[in-house]
C-alpha cells in the first residue's frame, strides 16, 4: 500500500484505492476503500465509479510506522481487521 497524502492511498489488488474523508487528530483516518472488481460482490451504491467498496478506519501509532484498523463491505458494518507496517 502506498499512502499518497492524508486523503488518498493505493494498493495493488484489483486497482485498490483508499479515500479518507475524516482525519481526526492526525492519527485516526476514516474513509472508504474501492476496487475495480470483486468476486461475488456488488454494492447497491457506487463509490468512485465502482460497486465494489466498503468503509475503512486506520489508527496510526505515534511514529506512523504501524496502523491497526478495520474495514467492511458496502458500508454494512461487518468489520474485518486490517493492519500494516512501514
């Protein structure tokens, strides 16, 4: 995953991209993920031109070299963990 700035990031799977619409105290980022296609998935609404998306929350540590968060599909609230290191 490549964090471009505080509002965007990208990742390699299926043209994956992240859009952050809320950045609280610079360490909790909230937004949504989007992919160009997904197996057996189609949301009723579209985000960034795709019907494959979900909400995402990242919580970064003090040095921004680690985050923990969660994601769902179609904004439905069934959360799955997402972690990363730099």
